[in-house]
C-alpha cells in the first residue's frame, strides 16, 4: 500500500471565501500515482473548512446568507469567545460546514457524483492557512 501527503496553503484577501480546490486535489491524485484508494482532505485550522458541493455562484451566496443568519459576524460582543479575538462566528461557521471530506479514488480519478467539487471554506481569512491532503491506496 502507498501513502501520499501534501499541504496546500491559502491566504484569502477577504474574511470569508469559498475556493474550488478540485484542480489542486486532482493534481495530488496524479502525483500520488495511486489508482485505487481513499483521499482525505481536511482543513488544518479551526476557522476554515473543506466540503463538497456544486460550484454555482448563487449557491455560494446562499451559503453566505445561511451561515450569517446562523452565526452573524457582528456584533462581536454577542459571543463569549470574543474577549481577545473577533472570530467566534468563524468557529461556528466551520462547525456547520465541516472539517474534512473523504473521496474514493477509482482508476486514478476522484470518484464523484454529478456536479460534486471540493471547496476550501474560509471564515476568518487574511492570513495563511493550510489544508492537508492524504491519499492511501495502491
């Protein structure tokens, strides 16, 4: 069995962003040489997320509105966590969107359903953060 590990780094210019990272993940699968296996992709920060969904701008706007209703950024003083920081909402948004995805690799390709893509979700950006890609298989 083979194992592959790579870190992808992101630094968004905005506090929140959704980035389609499917091309980078597909490149990792190719680099790994693994034809049959499992890919794990997870955010390595507690205010960012990795998730699977459709790459449709209207849906991304819906995510933003939905998350902002559930965990609004402001007022900052509504959160106990925000004594020294102002990112409690980002922690909550990450919990809602999830930490990681697992995808089967079949015949050297991500085994997706229709329209599925992998996204990096940033909820407290403007600084460097990383995503782990781990692939195990043959």
